[in-house]
């Protein structure tokens, strides 16, 4: 009798855990979908479940995308924004809510490596609700196409946090309170190690060496180019 009760309890607990897992999955906000992948990359959920990234995989709020040295991942978000996870990078979709309401918001965190991001509906309608984070920096946008990178020691460029602007404008803010507007074709930069007398937040006019344009960039340009009506 005791064994029968124990088996019933185990089965009941299994069903409860399955139900909780399904509920958590349903609660996760779908943020977008993977359009292209090259090389090997993974997607880790907020519950620490990891799978290999593949074309057409759904990306949810809370997911972390990690690319290898020979990999890139292109994600199309539900508000028609685009995220390009560069090689050897780790990016987290920290928050995403899109319901065509003033409360729509998105926050993306660069944990390592480089991210190119092109704004969609949220960025155009509620730009103050779009944020990118990288180390000690938070980047707000004004309409924009940007690159955010954490460069480690030993790279071509000096170690630190970079925010290059292809188009539009950003506001780069540090946790120390310093802020700077970064205009088109300029780069906001905060070095990992300050030199004597050097400002913590700088605007660079030279294009960073780590910016390497590839095939996925051409696809982003196609996705974001304004459509021209066909003449009949």
C-alpha cells in the first residue's frame, strides 16, 4: 500500500512540475525569431536551458545568445528591429514587450563581444523605452542604427566599451553620471583603464578597427531600407 501511495505522489509531483514548466514557457514574452545563423551558436533561456541556435528558432525575453569565434546570429524582433550578434559574443534580451502601446519597451545587454542593432517600431514610437547596456554604460537611442561592443585587452582597438553610430544618434551614459551625445559616424568610448588626466567618456572620430562588415550587414540593410512603391 505504501509503495502505491509513493508512486502516486511521484506521478502527481511530476505533473505539477510539468505544468509549472509549461506555465513559465507560456509567460515568456516572445521577442523575435532567428533569421540566419553561421557557425555554432547557442540560446540559453532564463531557466538555464541551452540549445543550439537554428534558423526560425523563437527568441524570448530573458534569452541569452552566445556565438563562437566563427559564428554570427541575425535576429528579427517582433517590432521589426534587427539584432546582429557578432562572432565571439554574448548578448541577453533582458526585456521585451511589444503590444503597439506606449508601454512597449526593450532592453538588450551586451555581456561580451559586439552587437549591431537597428531600431524598429518601439525605437521609432517610444525611443526612450529602448535601452542597450554594456558594462558600466547605458545607451539610449534616437532613431538609430548602432554598434555596441565590449573590447577586451589584446584586441586591435584599446580595451573598453564602444558605441559606434551608423545612423541617427545615441546618448551614452555611465554609471558615474557622465553623459554624451554620439552623432552619426562617431563613436562613444569609455576605456577599461584610464590614463592620467583622461576623461572617462570620450567621443572618437576614427572608425574602430573591430567593425568588420559582412554578409549579414547587407541583409540588415535590405530589411531596413525604405520600400519604394512600384510604378505601374
